[in-house]
């Protein structure tokens, strides 16, 4: 019953997942319980997700 996905559909799913991750990291960054180290780590992860999304949107895999 599983449907084979085209490369374009897979790419769209990856981009959507990265957008969701960025949103989640941004929400977590607002948490006041985090110490500066944890907050910085979330910032780095958010930037990595942004870079991966940009790479996918601009033709990379």
C-alpha cells in the first residue's frame, strides 16, 4: 500500500521538516529555563536547519 515518492515529493517533505525544525528551535529558544549554553546550541541547530533548507530549495540534495 506504500506509494513510491518522486524525488520532488521527497525534497518537498525534507523542506517542510526543516521548516518545522526551525520553528521548534525558535520556540525552544524563548524558554526562560535554558542556560546560555543550551540557548546557543539551539541557535546553532536553527542556523544549520536554515542552511540545509536553503541548499535543498536552491537545487541541492
